[in-house]
């Protein structure tokens, strides 16, 4: 698997009248996995038909006809916000000051230091990603697949329509739910989330609908449920596929009649909420087995959005990586992080991310602890550095499982291996195998492992598998 940066949707554009410079810089950036377009003049750049704004512009100052500085002004007039790195054959302080004041990212003198140029371009790309992210309410990612998700979310946000978000665990379903809420007419109201997989049936019902005093043993006073707490806003039902049939029937009534009763209550209460549901299960398969109600499925499936796994949008890995380093550095280290080495970036890109964005965030947090304020390097990452030809990089915490006929450690009474055993790694492997065997049905996986569903869920959270 390639460990390159990955072809970006938005190109880095090089504008220089010197063919040798265009070819040299273009070759360098392509070797780093960047998408590159080259132009011999400012007018050629302006005349080129393009659907996407460049992520960064490497621009020669002394161009024939329209100069680099003039092109900068033309872009500003056209409200095209592009990070610009100027190249010049001679250092000119007043000129560089003028360019920087007009918004240029950097001003480099030829012959350019390769490391300095790459660093400036990476900074420009990160800046561009940040700007595009802010356009979408802080949601990170500019890949075509992710932009399709954001476009659908933006279209459905103003409506009162029920939304069903599907996708693997850790793909960002709650993030998208928040985005829909912020773009809705209920944005000033509360956003209330409930994880349906984290609670047993009785507790889930009382959390969702609330209860009256004396409704059950321990109900010493009345309590409003999440439906009441979300009044005037959005109720986000995560892992909705894990609801029991009894709770599904009550949720169906809420969606149909827009009313409900507290447990032990007699009054009908209005459900003034917009419902967004999420699942990592295939609910159509669950319907065929009787695990999920068909009528509830069609009530939830009014507007469905599928979130792609991170491995299908690799161009979003580095922006997410930069974001988590910036976000977690002050929290973990008490100060901004030093950054990430180029070698570590390559490993982040080559890994398959079965736990998706959540696993990426966990990996960054772990690396920040291990690097102790220095650069994040490959040795700080929780997987083997060697890429397998048959698949993604292998996590250190998940050693290859033994053959089915072999015991995990050895026959009963046998000595443990001299090098010791990785109990956490074995536990993670068993959980992964149980989830795979059951098609990620947590209730069945929990039974296979001899755990309660809540204990399984807490372990999945710990290992970044939830």
C-alpha cells in the first residue's frame, strides 16, 4: 500500500514562466503524492477552466505580462481565497512585505530550499483545509465522498424531516447530526443524544421517556426523559438498531403521533422534537431476521445519509490528523504539539483505519503522550511500521489470532511464554473476532464473549472499536 500523501481533490498550482522550475517543483510535489497543475503565465492560469479552487498557489513574482503580485490582486478582487507562496530570483524586502500584507503565506528566494518549500506548501494546504472546514460548520474533510455527505446534510437540515445516518462505527455520525441540527430551524433549541446500545432495555426506556414518582422501585421523584429534554430541538438516537422490540414500538408511536407517556404516567405529552437516528448495522438485514421493525425502519428512513469509512476517503486523513494534533496538544501536553514527522505522516496514510476517525483520534492522543512534546515519529504509533501487501498496517495491540484449533496460550497447566503475553491485545482480538462473526451485532457478540452488552460497549470504547 502506498504511503504517499494521496492525490488531493484540490490541486497545488505552480505558475512560473521558467519551464525548468515548473518541471522541478511539479516533480517534487508529485513525488509527495500531491495533485499538481502547472502554468507558464498568470493569464494562462486565469484563463484555465477549473471546477475547484486550488489548495495552494506557488507563484513566481516576475511573470511576463501580468506579474505575480498583480495576479494576487486579481484573485483578491474575485474573492478567490488561496494560500499563496511567492518565488523570486532576488530578495526584495519591500516587495515581500507588500505580498505578505496582501495575504501571501510565504515569500521564498530562488534557488529554493526543498524542505522550506514543502513545509510552506503543507502549511498552505492545511490552511486551505481549515477554511473549507469552517465553510461546513467546523466539520473536517474535503474529499469528494465526504463533500457529498455534507451536501446532503445541508439540504435536509432546514426541513423537519427525520434523518437516518448509517456507516461504520467511528465515521462521524454524531458530528453530522450536530451539523444538521445547527443548520435547522431548531438550532437555538437543545441537541440531546442517547446511545441506545449503552443501556439495558428497562433503563433505556426510562431514559428516553422519563418516569413519574413511584413508577418503579427507586423512582422517588418524577424525572423528564430525553424526549422532554430535547423539546424544541433535536433528539439524536445513536445505535438505534440495538433497541429492543418493545422500545421500538414506543418510538414508532412518537414518530407517528408526536406524543408519548412517561413510565407510570397517564398524561399524554407532546413530542416537539426532530429525530435523527444513526446505526452501524444493516437495518434491512435486521428486518428480515425480525430484529428491527419494518414500519419503524420506513419512519426513520425518510432521508438516509451513508457515511463512508475513512479508508475510502484517504485525502481526509492528513487534515484530520493536523486537527487532532492541534486540538489535543494543549490538553495532553499542556502546550501546542511540536508536529508530525514526514515518516509518521506516511504511516498514518498507509494504515487501514478499521476504527475510522475515532481510532485516528485515539492514535494521535497516544502518540502525543509518547512523544513527550517532541515530533510524532513512527515509533510513537500503535501499529507495525511494515505495510502488508495483502492489507493495511497491523495494529500492535491486535496480534494475528491463532489457528482455530490452537489454544490462545497453550494447554491447561502449561507455562506462559517467557516473553509474556499481551492480555489487552488478546482481549481486543477476541472482541474484533466476535464482532466480525456476528456482523457487528453487539448483543450476539456480548453473548459469545460472556459479557453484558454494557461491558462489551465499554471495552469497545477503550479499544477504539465502538
